[in-house]
């Protein structure tokens, strides 16, 4: 690692830092989007879970509004929400890894951030 440290110029170090920081911000942004989606799914689930299972409801699928029953749609919505929660967990793990990588890089090159 010390050989790699000596080979990088100041500009390369700065660029690599910016890349790592950008990757970290992208992960944070994706987590935020998915958490928002989970919240929206939760609102829909709360709105329809107490309805009769044979009641009509409409769902947008691929840009097309389709008519279904609450009994058909509710399990699908719960499954989608749970799938998104799993993606968020994986992204959180990726964020922790990327944050550690960034912190290690900062420590290795003794980078001092003046403003963020």
C-alpha cells in the first residue's frame, strides 16, 4: 500500500477522493429514494388492508391501469415493499463499506477537509 501511496500525485489523490465521495452520495441518494417508496407502499397497505378482499381496486402496472381486487393486490404490494426493504438493507451494507473505504483513504493520505 505504501508503494501505491507514493505513486499517486496530489491531483490523483484528490480525484480518487472525489470519486469515493460521489459514490457514497449516490448510495445515500438511492437509499433515500427507496425508503420513500417503502413509505408510499406502507400508505397504500394501510389504506386497503381493512377493506373487503373482493372489493375492486385499480393498480398501475407498466403504465397501464388495471382492475383487480384488494385480495389480489394486497399480497403483491406487501411483497414489493418487502423486496424494496431488502434492497435498502443491501444498500446500507454497501454504504458502510464505502464509508469505511473513504475513511481509510482519508486516513492513509492524511486528507483534511476544509468544507463539505
